[in-house]
């Protein structure tokens, strides 16, 4: 199974178009494997798209964690100074 194809998949647009064209050209044979190659290409492309998105999210989380850690250190320093 693949995710809904109406959602934007900018990296896989050509592959999605190829699969949809195959489904239109082979309305019954698609059930018997006529579109297996375009579907395998789509699955590979979606997997790569997910990997790119996962790396971006990990980088964003890492940056956010560093900002939070820096802000907490700053607040701790301010509290120590105010106690003096």
C-alpha cells in the first residue's frame, strides 16, 4: 500500500503520473501485475522522500534542542546572578 497520491509528493510526481497512466491504460490487467514495475518505482521513490523528510525533521529537532539548552543555561545564569 502507498499513501494517498492526491497529497503533494514533489520528488515523486513523475513516478506517480506513470503509475496513474498505467492504471488508466490497464483497467483490468493492473490487478494481474501489469503495473508492478511503476508501483515498485513509486514505493522506492516514496521511501526516499520519507528518508529526506526524516533527516530534515531530525536536524530541526537537534537545532531546537540546542536552542532550548542554550536558553535554559542563560536563564540559570540570570537566576544565579539575581540571587547574589
